[in-house]
C-alpha cells in the first residue's frame, strides 16, 4: 500500500476514479505544512496555460487529499503525470496517524503563477468543495487568474480528458 497526496485535479473523486481509474481504499482531506500551491506548471498552449504545483515555503500550507492506494496505482499516477515531476515523501496526518505520504512536484524554475483555464479552475474548486477544504483555501483557488476561449476551450477540454485518460492505463 501507498499513501498519495493530491493537490490538483486528483483531489476530485471523479478524476481519480473515472478518468485515471484509481480507486483509493480510503481518502481524507489533509494539510501539507510549509508548502505553497502555485500554478507554475506550463500547459501545452494558451487554452490550457498552466496547472497546479507545490513549492516549499515556510509558514504556508497546501490543502488536499491523502489517498490510500495500491503500489501499482501509485506507479500509474506517476507515469501518467510524466517524467518532469519529482516524487517526494512527506509526513502527513491520515486518520489520526502520522504517515509517510508520496506527492509530486513539477520541476521548474518558474516562480510566478501562470493563468489556468476556467475548466481546470472549476475542477480544482469543485474538488475543494466536494472534500470540504477550508473556505479560505477555496477562496485562494478561486482567486487564481483564469482564461476562457469560447468553443476552443470546450474542444480543448475534450482533448485533455482523452489525453489524461489514455495516460492513466
């Protein structure tokens, strides 16, 4: 078994189970201390310009979900996210125990928030609501700059869905 901390779209039960075919034995909201959420993972184009990442920063915290999954499922998550991520282990609370949890950090020199698509922002905020993350954290996600291009954004959303689903096998 493995523990995995998700802070981006993998906070969503639908994304984890339907899109990625990952079925956690248990999941619980949790907080990663001394890290900050930042949208500094560049996307493939102007329609999907950026995605969530985390960076170490004392005094900040990232809210998300800890999932108890199989070792094989963790390998599939890592493979589907791509080779530009570093796998790190951090101590986190999970059902009243402190456990070593795996999470991913995108390797980049970008230090600023990039805009994110409205589609991606909706996934993040919906997952935050679904998992009862704090209202302060939800406000932080909602304040992220986003872009939307009629028709192009809908077409791109379909392409992203099928691309992620194909990598999750």
